């Protein structure tokens, strides 16, 4: 039987540690500030943005909220980013994705000062991760590494298979596992014989975006399984890319959805904001 990795509890512990760090900085009159920009009212984005703001409050991080109309021009958004780049008091700038179709996402992400890019989406930070230099790592993959470490799951020398090759999760988690000396394979929608590939994994990271697709047949007995997916099942309950009931008896450790990777993403974002302030002191 697998050990259920409690992401909610681990994230709570990290947030406590971060709260103490914020309080220490406050003693020297140093505040940490995150600016969150949302364009339009995508319902999922509204939930994510609210969660980020609430977590800022919990930790004592100052948050600035910019809720722009769906019809906001790219020019206007870029000029807001320039203004925030120039502000000494702003440590992190986060533009919630997805953006409306008339705005070029790449142009927007490239406009953020890499030193304030707490989402780690700017090409500078993507490159820094790739060559092992100091930068910002996106919250979800950073959170996965933290979950593994705090659950005493060794990465060094292990077969790690990542399913999914997105810029936000698949590619950066592969880089991080490699940096931890894992033997890393990235599988994706064109992979032939996916089950054969995933069955090699000691650590299987699933970020495919297909509801409950990965069942016990894809999993080597004793593997640690990390589920990055988030969906709703027929009963409207949250579920992941992994069929939890099927995989639980086979794996040695598994993250649930909800309460696995999800809570870690925001905790790591907050960590990046504090880190940004420290680096710019
Ligand atoms: N949309 C979905 N996930 C994310 C994220 O981690 N950051 C931002 N900015 N937008 C997102």
C-alpha cells in the first residue's frame, strides 16, 4: 500500500517557515510585495488569484492587485509591467495565465524583469534553470521536488519519468530531477508504448492533462507517483491525471488530488517573492 503524500500539510509547514522569514525581515522594516495582474475574469484564474492573495495575507506579504478589463490592450498591459519593473518596492510580478486571445503571451512574459519574475516563466529564468544558475523556478515543479525531499524519496540515481512536456511543468520538472541526479525520460503524446516507458519509473510525474488516465498498468510496483493534473469527475469531485484508487495499492507513495501538488505551487511562489526581496536588498 502506498503512503499518501500530504501536500496540504507539507505546504502548511513551508508557509509557517516563510511566515517567520517575513517577520524577521519586518524587524528591519523590510516588506515583501507581490503584484498580481489578471486580465479578464476567467473563472479558474479568479480562484487561483484569490488563493495567491489570501496566502500573501496569511504570510504577511504585501499584495498589489490589478484586475484589468478583458478588452485591455497589450500596450496598456506592457506599460503597467514597465511601471512595476521600475518600482523599487515591488519584488514579484505575476501575470495570471491564460491571457485573452488578442494579447501575445510571449511578449508579456518577456517584458517582466527576470529579477521579479517569481513565476519563472521568462526565458532568462528558463535558461538559468537549464545551466544551473541562480534564477526563479516555477512553483509547481519546485513544489514537486520539495514534496519528494520532505517525504524522504531519494532522487539521486533513480529512473524518473515525466509524462508531459509543457513549459510550466514538464520541461522544468525534468530539469530539476536531472539536477538532483535522476535518470530522466520525458514522455508525451507522441511517445510509442507509453506503458513500457512509465513502467521503468521509480519516480513517475504525471502532467498530461487527461482525467484519470494513468492506472496501475502504467506503474512499476513500489514507484512514487506525483499527480499534477486537476479535473472534475462525473460526480463533480476534483480528481487528477492518475486513477488514484487503481494506483494506490501498487505505488509506494502517491499524491492525492486535491491536497497533493496544488498547495505546494503557491507556497513556492511565496518563497520566490521572499527570495526576490533578499536578492535585491
Ligand atoms: N495559470 C495556471 N497556472 C499558472 C501559474 O502558475 N502562474 C500563472 N501566472 N498563471 C497560471
